[in-house]
C-alpha cells in the first residue's frame, strides 16, 4: 500500500476552483492490485480537481504504455493507451445505501479530508485493456519462432490422440 499513498489528494485546504495533480504509474502501482490484468506499464495520469461547494469533479487524462501478453504468440508487447474520464464526488452528512449503488457518483462523508484516486485510475486503465491482445495492435509482428513451436505442439497432440486408441477396438474394426 506504500506505493498508493501518493495517490491521495487532500482537498480540504484547497480553494474553490480547478487544481491539477500529476501521477507517475509504473510496475509498483500494478503490483498493489491482486490479480491485475496489467502487470507493468509506464503511464502519466493528470488529474484536474474542480472543487465546488457541495462536490468535486475529477477529470482524468491518462497516457502511456502498458505491457500485455499477445494471445497468439504469448510474447509481451507494449500497448499504447490514452484515455479521458470524469468522476463526480458528492459530499453528504450520512451515506445512504441507495446512493452507494450509483456508479456515476461517489459519495463521501463531509468529515473526509482527502480522496484516494488510485482505484479509479486502476479501473480506468483496466477497462481500457483490449479484450483480445495481439502484437499487431502495437504495430509489431508476432514471434515467428513461438508460432512455429506452438504449431508443432498442436500437431503433436493429434498424433498422440491417435496412439491412445484402445487396441481392443482394432480387433472389432476388423469384423466389419
């Protein structure tokens, strides 16, 4: 959790209006999230906090590269990523259950002094990961050596399946 402490934005001492914050995201950031789709990356997150009387409006601009594994050849490649997101944070005396269900708005108690944006940044990056990852997306060619090895292994499985036939069936096939 030490790597995520820098992602806490104290907003109580800030004047009303817009304030900018910048964060560097690297491998240590993704290591803090168990079972993360992204294991490594080099990204910059710029957060614009618009402080208002009753709420905060957070604007996120995240740009950089994340390291993904190709679904075809299994090699790692750098996937460029750039995204813009917005999140609204509302203040309330007491947080009610029906307000928690609204995914568009985060509700914070009035006594809070800071907001942790690490989970928001992580979710935005994770949602931006393509469903199918291929080297071609990053303008690279797949690893030919790995593709030929996978083809050999796939061909070897067919021969092995034929050899696992029970020899007793061979005698029955001759009866036809």
